[in-house]
């Protein structure tokens, strides 16, 4: 649970008033209470990319004819469940079991997958990505039906109509209200049919994003924006991404979570003119996948705190304080022929596992390679390699 606490080093303010008359002297002491601050710990991850090997193994492990995803995710559960809020990009549709599960290039995942994500602690699901229309308009509507039936899920990025989109998603965590927006640059060449009233957040429409950030800040303390952007399999942050991120931060975005490339890109704290800063992770890679390139199998959890004053004397329009930022790498591992896909936090991942990874028949991989990728893409301000590295 998030905590509400006084900032260390503060003290109550005491005002003493002395009133004197001919007969008596009265001393009145007024003590102002210490300010109260709430701190919400957040974990954000990248793409939940469910290939057939993942849902097939879940079906094989089930004892009731359904799907059991526990094995795939169990090692990473503490990183999610221990946070006060957890955010994930649900890359694959969950079409309310109205279609059979399907894999690349047009994905659909079983309801059991979404239910398991909720069970292990995810609160916020962004669904604007290049696979949002993989099952066309009907599939997207079925997906929204699924999420609407799960009252604990906060879902942003695709909407039934303009009115639904205007109802900006929010969630309150220990007195701090967060808003959530989600956008994608691409839909893999697919389109909503002519006359459709459904809407999907467009990451290239910066003017609309800024308007929605402004509206979101009117009803929330902290605005979180998910951007599905960039070039797949490239770890280069473009000038366009940096300039767009700055525009969004200046408009009021406090946290930007990037995804889509399936590889890691760096993290940045972006300063506003008033001296406050926002947090931008340009890409957190994959949370899980069964891709065949070594770099696609190195992702991470971005963990950080958001603190705000919450007592009755708190200033309106205060900026959140975002600190204790840490990147925690996670590795998707599988044995030969994509068998037994599962996640390991890096502190659980051994040299022996790295050298036995099934991807090595198709791509460069290994223990040293993991640290090469992390060193290249994640600043040592957020990732301490010495904390994880195991020498031979």
C-alpha cells in the first residue's frame, strides 16, 4: 500500500499571540499541523506480447481445460505485486473469448491471460498499439467488452465513441489522482471501417494529445501518457521522439511510458521551465514474448515513487515529485524450440541459463551480451550493473 507521511525535517509552526489588558494577560498559542505527503510506488513494464508458444504452454499446464499462465510470470510477480500501482502495455487483444487464440501477425489472447495479469497485480492497461485492430472493429469491441467487465482494470487507448474517449480514465491511489492516456503511431495498415464511431489514440496527432493532457490535468494530479512509437528493433531515440516528449511534458504530462520497439531505449528526466521534471522511458522493451532475436528478450521494470502533498493546505496545481527511479532488468527465457517461456528478473538469471537459452540457435545471446545491451541503452543513473553482475 502507498504511504502517507510527513516529509522529514519539517516541523510544526507555532504562532504565539500575547494580549494584555489592565487586569489580565492572555497568551494564545496556535500550532499549525505538519504538511502531509502521500507517496505512491509505481512499476511500469513494456509489451505483453503473447505468441502461440506462450498460450499453448499455458493450455498444456492447465488442469481444467483452460489456460494456466502462472509458470510464465511467477518469477516477476514480486516486482509487480509489491508496487502500489502497476502499468503494462497489453500488446495483444483479449477478445472476450469470442475468437480462438491467435499469434503473429494478428494476435488474440484468451481471457485467462487478462485475468492473470489482474491477479498478479497490474492495475493499468494501455491498449493503443499496432495490434489494436488485429481482429478488426468487432474484435476491438469484444476486447473493450472484456475490459469493461473487469471493474479493477483501468484501460486506455481505444474507445467505443467520442463520448467514451472524453471520459478520461483516472484512478486514485492514496489520495493522489492519476489520469491515463494512450496512443499509437501505427495500426499495421489496418483501419476502422468508414462510418465507425470507435476511436483509437493517434500518437502522430500531437495537437489532440496536448488537448487531452490539458483536460486530464484538470481532473487529476498526475498525468501518465503511454506512447507506442518508434522503429521496431531499433534502440535509437529519434530527435522527433525527444521533441515530442518535451511538448507533452510542457503540456502537463508527468510520466511518459514508451513501448513498441521491443528493445530497450533509455530513460530521461525532462525539465520544464518552472524547474519541475517529468519522467520519460522511451521504451521498456518486452515484458514477455517468444521472439527470435536476443535483444527482444531483454526488457525491464521501471520502478519509481510519486510524492505529493495531500493535506487541506496543499497548493492547487502542484507538481508531483518523481524520485527513487530504478530500472530492474527482466529476461524472457525459453528452452529449445520456444519451450517453457518464462520471465526472470536479472538478479535470478544465471550464466548457465543464459548459455542454454533457446534463442542462441537463431541470434546472438549470452550473459555478457545482456550487460552489453543494458550498458548501451540504460543510463547508470537508473541501472547499477554492479548490483546484478555475477563474475565467472
